[in-house]
C-alpha cells in the first residue's frame, strides 16, 4: 500500500513538473510576441538568423542591436562559430539567412554547394598581430623574435584560417617558427597567452583589442603579407531575402564600417 | 532472446518499444557515420603521417594514464571500500567528480594547478620542470578524467567480494600487506581489469581537458580526438575515418570489459 502511495506521489510530482514546464513554455511564447510593426515607417519585420565567424562576435552583436533598434519589429538571431563549422551546419540544413565568413575560402565552399544568394560582398579585413602577456616576459619586439630559442610561441594549425595566415607570413619573412602548440582556433591561442602559459601567440588584431588589458599587442610589418578578407552573403535557402539584404546593407554601409573599424578591422 | 516457457519477465510490451527508441538513439548516429566513410580512401586516410602520429600518441598516453590510474586508484578504492574514517563520503564524492564535470572545466582546473602560473606549476617551473605543452600534461589530463572509472569499478568489486577471506587470512597470521597481495587483489582482479579497461577507453577519448590544458602539437600533445577535431576543418573524410577507428577501439574495449563482468558474476555470488 505504502509503495503505491509513494508511486502515486512521485507520478503527481512528475506530472506537476511537466505541467509547470509546459506552462512556462506557453508563458514565454506569449510574453515575446513579434513587436508590432510601426507601419509605414518600417516596412521590414520578422526574424532572421545570422551565422557569423567567431571573430565577429562583438561587432555583430552590436550591429544586430542597432539593426533591431532601427527596424522595430525585426529580430536578429546570432550564431557564432568557426567559419568552417558554420558552412558544415548550413550545408546540413541549418536555418541561416545570412552568412559572414572569416575567410573567402569558406564562402567559396558555400557557393560551391549552391547555397549563396547572388555574390558575396567583402566587408572587412583582419591582419595578424603578436599577443604577449602584459609583462612581455620573453621581451618580444618583432616577428623574428618569435623564432628565438626558448620562446614559447603558440600559433593556429595550418588547417584553420589564422594558421594559414601565419604560414604565409613565415614564408614571406623567411622566419620559421617552432611553436609549442598549434591550436585549432584563434580563441585557444589567445587563451594560452592570457593564462600566461605561452610567451607569445599569433592572433588577429581584433582579438587583441577584444582582450583588453589581459594581453599586449605587438604589430609587425610582415603582417600585410597575409590579409584575411571577410565576405558576407545571403544564404540561398533563406525565406527572408529582403530582411537579409537589409542586414547586409547595414554591415557594408557606414554604420557597419564604423563599428568594425572601432574593433580593429580594416576596410577591404 | 525470448524463449518459450521461460519464466515470466513482467515487462510490458510498450517498454520494449521505448527501449528500442533509446537503443536507436545511440546506434543510428553510428550507422550514419559509417555510411559517410570514404571506403576506397579509408586505409590511406588512417595511415597518413599525422594520423599515425596521433594514434601512436593516443595509445602511449592512454597506456601511461591507465598505469597511473591503477597506481593511484587501487589504494583509493581500498580506502573507500574498506577504510573507516571521517570525511570518507566527502572523499568519494570528490574522487567521482570528474565523471560529471565537463572536461573543459577539468582542463581549466589543471591549468591553474600545473600551468606556469599554477599552484604547483610555479614551484615546478622554478625547479626546471615544465608540464604545460608536454606529453606529461596529456597524461595528467587523461588520468584526471579516467581515475573515477577505475575507482568505481574496483570499489564495487571490493564491496561485493566481502572481507571474510581477508579476515581468515589475518587470523592465520598474515600481515596486512600479505593479505592485500595474496587474498584481496586476486579476489577482485576481474573488477580491477574491467576498471583498467574503462580507464583506458576514457583516456583514449579525452578531448576537452587536453585541448584546454596541454595544447595541440603533432607527436607531442595532439592525440587522436584532437587530430579529428582539426582534420574536420579541412578534410571531413579523414575526420570520419579517424572517428571510425576510435569507435572500433571503443567497441572492442567495452566488449572486453562487459565480457569480463559476465564471467565475473558467478564469482561475486558464491561467497
């Protein structure tokens, strides 16, 4: 008898839990309706999903907020990851309306899969910079210094864009690095420098700006041998072509330029 | 499985349906991956220089961390199963923590322990020992995540074996170390073996803590999971082929440990 009672009570608890979750779900749905469109002043409305390279996190978050503020009734969902991950996701049917890549190679991959609407537009450039911990313990002042014996330098692996750029700079400058680690993302390189495990790391100018006082940036002239270009395009399968085009126009327009420039990006 | 005339199993048929869905959830993704394997290129893909370096490193580091797990885990399991002291439950909870902790959290914790600026790393660095970016770091990360598997398996075996034989040995005049060596360990050897196999498998699959703590360099710290993660960027075929190698090893390891346990069963019931 007591077992049945226990069971019943457990069932009741579970049911109550399930119900409250369901109700919470409803409440959430009701509380976030699409904001009423302001009529003639804003013809745009609805939601779009923007897939953007991880290095665009700060700038695109800002741009999406500005876009929503300028176009009441719109909502921009953002998803950030490595460019090649995003291409894989879109190819597998992820619902993206806009794709902003950290390199032209991944945009080409998406175009080859017939998933780019029209042609991609280049909207920013990024170059490498040396990141060192605040005290610069290994006294790095040039790219050649990174090859000094005993200097623990961390780079990206050649398979990822920042690693390809590192390789191009090495080739152009005739300096061969022997990194202690070749990471698969620029964030991991930066992490090794901010945690002071590494004496230096090769990351993008924008990463150093974004990291604030946790790292010190050392620009080097050879960095212009490997300029990364960021293209943006609407995704072919998008059902919100108009909204996607408006967002792209904002990124490539004056507002976008300013936000991107403030974060350290160059103009293509 | 179902034999006519076998005893009543008491499982409603709808339970089998849901169980089937549960099974599919695990099996289906593996089948999907199998379908993606580029078979004509399979052997070249898994025998490329970087793949072999990663596989070799994975096997070596996993073997090393399994040994470390046995060295540290057997005493831990003994203390937890047989000892009686304050804080025992707390110790068990902490030892089991890596089972449920996201590996990346383990990696961060290890970084602040053995990293250059870490709790132990700083004095070690002063003594000329550097752990970050070395194969040692990989082994440490793997041991950290794999140790609970050995401790849990062995503690379970120790508890179900009971301590009657040990008590008898002691009354016959055997000293504690002799009892441990001649009675306890032989008794729980199957449990120890399956625990070691599980630790090996967990070490082989270690990714998050290694990536955070040890870095990624071919032949030094780039184990098979890290190689798969990197290959995925450019060569999906290679990533899938290498994933299949890891799946095959995992299946073999789990099969081995399960077989062990089945054989182990009657032994557990006897005393």
